[in-house]
C-alpha cells in the first residue's frame, strides 16, 4: 500500500518522511507526531472522528483525531490522529481489556448525538457480518459456513436489543501508556447492546489466544450468553466474507471448538 502523497500530508499540515507502522492492514504511516491512515469508509471515519472530538475521556485516553487545515476529518481517503508514544499491549489481561473498553464505550455513548444513517449504510465486510449476526441482512454462504452458522444461531435468544455505542474490535486495540493509563485505538463503531463489545473480546480470546473457557462462563453468568454466540457468528461471517476476497476459508475446526466450549 502506497504512502500518503505530498498533497495528503500538506492537507493535514505535516511534512517530512512517512514511516510505515506495523499492525492493522498496513495502511498507517507516522509523519512527525501524526499518524496518517488510509480509511475503508470515509463517511464512517468522518462520523467517528466527529464523535471522538466531542469525547470526554474517563479513566482512559484515545488517539485524538486531527483535522485538515480546512477542518475536514478525511482528505482523499486518508485520516489522521495524534501519535502516542510508549504504548504497551495488555493482552492477555482480558478483564482489563473489557473494563477499559466498556468505559470508552460509555463515554462514546454520552458523546453520541446521532448517526445520520452512516453506520447502517456501510458495506464493508465487518458491517455486513454484524448485520447478519443480528438477523438484519442475508448473504448466501458456503455450505460449511451455513451449517456452522445454523448451529451457532440456534443459541441466539430474542432479548431486547439496545442501541448503544460499541467498539467492535477492542481485543487488539487497548493498550496502556507509560503511566499505565489505558489507551483505546482504532475505533470500530456499532450500535448494539453495551456488552456486545465484551462478548467480542471473549470470543476473540478463545478463537485466537487459547484463553481459558472460564472467561466465557464468567460472561455467561452475567447474562450475556446469547451475546457470546452472536459475537462468534460475527467473527465467522466476517471470515467467510474475507475468504471470498482471498479465496480462503474460515478455520472451521477452531470455530467448532469454541462453539463447544460455549454450549
């Protein structure tokens, strides 16, 4: 992925060499003390930056969005945030990830005033997978994915569905700074029940980090059992949609192992 052009850097008021940062999808570059990142959905990014600009942190930090010189949040498919030095991941302290993530989600909900249909209009695979997991959209699936999704969705319930701000990708995006303050990065916005964020963290921990299944049992005991299954479906469906682009397949055995541990 190519580095931001001179026009992009000028728009955000920075200069000098752009150094590619690791992690994510490889589209982030550090220039001076600003991270310039290519975005998938400019409307989503604009909405998120507006919200973050109003956010009042409560026991956490965020990487503050940076506007262009003419006060726009996105320029030619790029957005910018302040770089925070000395960050350390807190994985696998999943309880701390969830606690900091929920504090962020609560503060973001207080800052949210509308969504203008922006989130509902998204077409990227994570948004489609989210709507499918909540029964709001249908997409034809491969036979193996369809069979596994049917097994997972058999555990869904019809509990009341809140519409609150949720960061849907906390697992690898909660750090601590040099002083030990949690820092939440790379916001993936959804409007779902509050603890949907926690359920996704738990499923990610089980799927990709071999976490103890007791982590899921603790969440289930708090009344979040159905959210865990929807989170597992969300990740499966996102994997299925990604596979269509890369000709890959979801790791079905891993998903079935986690499903068995949740059942």
